[in-house]
C-alpha cells in the first residue's frame, strides 16, 4: 500500500513461492489491477512456465540472474544459459 501511495505501479513480490506462490499473487492482482508484480524467490526452470502463464508480471527475479558465488567473469556462461532457458520458457 505504501508503494502505491508513493506512485509506484511495479512491486516486487518476494519471496514468491514462500509467500503463497502464484495463487497468492493472483489474489493480490485482483484488487490491484493497475499494479505489475515482479515475483522472485523460489522460481526456477521447473516452475517458471507456470509463473509466466500467471498474472500480469513486471519481470523476473533470480531465475534470470547470475548464480551466487565465484568470479562473475567465470560464471558468464552459466548466466547466459539461465537467460536462454528463461527466453525459451517465455
């Protein structure tokens, strides 16, 4: 509610899976039809298609982000695979 009062129309929904998943996000989207949600937390290759088929979204979280740890330069290949997988699911 504070984000809406401040004029934001994009709100991060975190942790998405732990906060009730897509069912909870659909429940929130009903009373807030002009708000775009960015679900993140617990979303990966196994369930990304369900999220992408869900309610109006404003983006994705860690599924498309570089994996944690290590040298970012060495992980670029892994990052690119994550991005390609996300595009294929979308």
